[in-house]
C-alpha cells in the first residue's frame, strides 16, 4: 500500500515494466550525457535524481528460472535464436548453413556406481547378490520418473564419489580434448596434415551442459562443419555428415584426461561415458526438427542445479552450509567430497571449494565456438535498437554510474511478479495467435 500510494508510483511501475518484472533487479544511481562530438552540444541527458528513490532499476539477467523467471525467459529466448541461427541461418549467418554437415550429439559421464533407474524394472538380478558392504546389487522395483530413489546409489559405499567430483572438475577440459581430436580425425581421414586442417575447414559448435538424475553432467551439442572462415564459407567437397559422425564417435571413445597425482587419490584417467547419441540433422524437411533442437538446448540453459536436484544455485562457503543445503543425501555426499578434495594442495588449481554448489563442475552452461553464430551481446544490441535506442553518429557519451543495491521489498516483489506474469501471458497469447494464423490484436485481452 505504501508503494502504491507514493506520488511517483506510475514512474516506478514504468521502471518495473521495463525490466520485464525482474524479481531481483540491480539498483543504479548516476547519469548519462550524450554530446555532439563536433560542437559539444548536449543532445540528451538522463539523471536518476528524477527517478523514484533517485535510482534506476535494471535487469539482473540471471539465467536460472528458480532465481528470476522473467530474466530466465528472456535468456532462453536469446539462446533459442543463437542456436537456431547456427542451424538455419539468420542474424548475419547465411541460410546455406542448413545444407552443411550438422550433427546433434549427446555425451554422457561414465558410471561411478549403480544407481536406481526409472521406467521398467530398476535393476533386476536373478542371483539376488549383495555387495561387499551387505547391500543388494539389484532392485526389482518399478520407480516412477519423479521418485526420490531415482538417481540415488544402490550402495553409497561402493559409489565412486571422488571420481564423480574429479570428472566434473575436468569435464570442460575433456570437451576441449574431444573437439581437438575430432579435427585431427577429420584431417587424417582425407590425408591432411593436422596443422593445416584450419586452412581447409572449421568445426563450429554450440553445447549445453545438463545435470542428470544421478547428479552427473552430460553434454548436448550441435556440431557443424564449415569452410575455413566459418559460417561464411562452404565446407570442402570431402566434408560429409557421415565422415563427421564417424569422427565424433571415434573421438568420444578415444579421448582421455588425467587428473593431477595425489598421494590420497592417485592419478585418475577420465573419459566420456559409454552412452553416446549422435544424429545427423537433415535439411530435406521443412525445418521443425531444427527448431526443436534449438528449443531443446534453450530449455536446459535456464535450468539451475537446484531445479534438477543436483546441487544448489547459491554458493556454499562453509561446511555448515553443506549440511544445511536442501539436497538429497547423494548430492550432499558429493558436496562433502568436493569440500574435502578442495583442501588438498594438488587440487588447488581446480578451486573445488568455490564450486561445491555445482558439485565441482566449473564449466559454463552454454559455450559455443566463435564462428558458430551470433552472440548474446549482438542479440541484446539488436533488441535495444528495436526498442528505440538509436546510436547517434559522431556523438560522445559520458557515463557516471554506481551500484546502490539490488532486489525488491516484499510489497514491490508482489507487484513485479504480477507484471512478469502478465507479460508472459501476453507472449503466450501472441504465440498462439501466430500459430493459428491470426494477429496479435486478434488475441483476447487479459484483465
């Protein structure tokens, strides 16, 4: 009631709407002045002293739906267009990329121990054996997909928690080695010297990491073969989808990464899991398959660790934080191992204690090669231009800004959530109207 009765409430509401109903906006104070670069004339001046509370609210831009649904939705949309442009063209990417060798691949983590599975009989065994710790080696239960037991180890003492954490810590390096090996195999298959592969072709990709039920990361990736200048060049005549998929499968089986030697752990050899899915994306359809792949990748970008039950979205800085975290005992055991390994000097470069909340995984959720497609920055600049932000030639911009806070009061948070819901509903109605062949104005208004 206090916020709504404020004389500047309309201005404040306009700011909240401009952030899309962001649930944890950043508060800035300062000014921007645009001057004519030749005459020094002031073309435009903005100062927060005229705003409610003398501050400007801007989006937090958090990708996680559990943290900020509004910014997460925007991030998912940007990711969809980023991935789709690399599949079908657009955003300064030629449409000819659709006819190049393209794959959609999934690389998994290896097994660190038997876990409960959903669907049919979990782990049927006729001999009814038990492990050395007295736990059954099998499970005859049919678990529902959302059952709490799914993904949990049959025996926590048999499970390789150390290998799980160290695999996470080296997963990004394993991906880098995989990409390098694919290039080498493509070069060798056509008789090229490996160092000269870049003069003939380029491997472009976009990949996203996802946590499985067992709290292990696996990777979905779109891989494309281009000419030496990336999306602007056609691949060489010898570059085929069949050759690319053979190289991907061989590299996934072959690549290895060794951990630093530790007196407590030894030296581990890390590799990808035996489960590999590699599919050729064909261009002879009307496009829905490519759109579905882009939507699939965008969906997983917005998922946080807490949403999949594999960690939390907040950093954990003490042992007490681990014990109090709202996670399963399996995930808590991984966090404890991550914390203990982080104290060993040989693993100091891995910063394991910093990444306890992600179970040691240090990579970005989405990464792409430079030539795959557009960038998030370019998409945001295009959106700003669409919303009326025009760059003035020969202008000089002076900016003076400082951070003064973040978040909402309880009452303001309710209003922001309502705005976010209204905007989401408008987007849904607009999408439905487009699919039905109507226009946005034909969609019913929400009251």
